[in-house]
């Protein structure tokens, strides 16, 4: 699994951090998402997919190793 971000779309809601705190963080100054781990371990897949699903701005893209959307 590979995670990419579009920080310009982020609205700083923080759902990603609540879902997968070892993969995402927020900038302390503006609350915009930060990617801590672009290739998280398999055991984090459900949490990362939940983060992407809950993101109100659709700023998180999760793809499979083959490059298809997860």
C-alpha cells in the first residue's frame, strides 16, 4: 500500500490523525496533514483506508502496490 497526499485540498479536520496516528500528523501552525509513513505496514491498512474514507476533502489517496486505487 502506498499513501499520497494533496495538502492543498486538506481542510485540517484531523480525522486522518485520529484514524492512523502513526501514518498521519498535522502541522502545528495550520493543521494541514503531514504524511509520516508513505508505505505503512499491512497491519495499518484498515486504519489508513478509514482515514482516506473519512477525509472530507479527499486529500488522501491510497493505492495498491500495482498502483491501483485501494
